[in-house]
């Protein structure tokens, strides 16, 4: 793969990227556009650009502090699902040896039902059950406002333990280990790119698979943030109303507040990223996320790195090299074209 020389100590701030792993590939999101690349069973690298109207283009409010954090996460989730579904389609097409699929409607319905079931199950296991269990343990028939913070501390502990057990369990699955390796490839490539190293592929192989701006770190920070935020919020609810809501009622008004917690967590992580070299506090903020990434990443080799670089270059509007084929006749387009609606 061709790698252009970069004669800067690091990539400019506006060129910083992020992404996520998909099935046998990587999605990269740059300030210019979003792209995804996968490696087929035959060894070919297939890439495409993802086009989607972003929240920041729908109103200036989504570019403001706190709101921009929620917008970034929502857009990333939407793009991530689009990239993941495409990579799954490519894997399915390859496994079926190019046979035409005549059950697209049923497949879409099954995907929707599976996603809905997974969402409901996640709410029950990671929201309702920890909160209800904590209320059973700590309330003892009373509804004091001062107990609410303790309830959320215990519920948060239950959530984190359950989350770690879940990650540890799925890490034994071969397909998940491959996904975690591409997660590492994403981080290693971004490290090498932001440091301005060339040739990019060979230097990315040497980089750490851990990264401070990872979505895993962000997710953990949101989980920790909800403990404090909901503890304070529920204390005020009980103090001002004298009413002790059930765990189900609390979940109903907690869920709409998640974007606010996400926005605050994003601002904290963004601030910490700017001061990693000079602030021990900033490093402390990112330390739990880096520890968690030891479960969600694996050191990637050149084969995975090349896919991540292809995705990075396409997202930046660069030529990914002759080894990369664009999906469905897609070609490199201008940044203006990339921002078109679906």
C-alpha cells in the first residue's frame, strides 16, 4: 500500500480522527468524511464512503459545548451501525459464495427485532436490575434523600462489574477476538498518523493498541458520570417531592438525561486529551479507560493495519492505493459531496 510522506511532527488538530472496529475491518471518521474498509476472505481490501446528514449540520446548537458531545456520540452510533451492517453484509455475501439474497426484507426485520431485543435486555441488565437490587439492599423501607447517592454508588458498582464480566466472557469468542484486533489496528493507525510517522503501515505496527480518545474510555466515563449525576438528581427528587420513585419510574426519566451526561463526559474527555502531557489529573481521567481497553483491544499486525489505513485515507479524501477496491463503483469524491444527505 502506498504511504505518502508526512513532514510534520503530528497531524494537525483538524485532521484528528476516530473510528471503530467492524467485522474484518475498520470504520474511520475524519473531519472530512467517514469511510469503512474490510478485508474479504480472498484477501482483497474493499472500501466505501459513508454519507449521512450529521446533527451539527442541522443547527448551531449541536456545535456548542455539552450538546456537541451528545451529537458526536449519536452520529457515531448511527454511522457505526451503518458500517457494521455493511461489513456483515460483505461477510455474508462472501460466505454464501456470491449467491443472490432474496430475503432482504426478512433480514432487515430480523435485524430490527434483534436490535430491539438487545436494547431492552441491556436496559434490564445494566439499568433496572442494578438499581432495583441497590434499592432492595439499602433502603430498608425508608426513602431518605441522603440514601440516594449510596444507592447509585452501589448500582454503578454492579453495572461496572457486570460490564467487565460481559467483556471478559465474550473475549473468548474467536470472532470477538478478531474484532478486538481490528479495534487495536484502528488505534495503532491513529497513533502513527497523529505522530506523523512514515511509512505509516510499518510504524503503525509498532504503536500501542490503546488510545485515550477511544469510545470504550468514553463509555466508561459515561458510566462513572451517571453514578454521580443520577445520585444527585434522585436525591433532589426525593428531597423536593417526598416521593420515592420505583426503579422502573427512575429509568423512565433517567434515559432522556443520558445525552446530557454524555455531553458532559465528552467535554471532560476532550479537555483531558488536550492536557495529557502536562496534567496528572488529565492522565488520571483517562487511566480507567486505558485499563478497560486491555480487554477490548488486541495488538494488530500488518494485515489488519493495512485495512485501517485504507479506511483512514478514504475518509481523508486520499488515494488508498491500487490494492484497495471501492465498493459498488464508488470513487473518491470532494468533501462537499461527502456531506450530502443519504
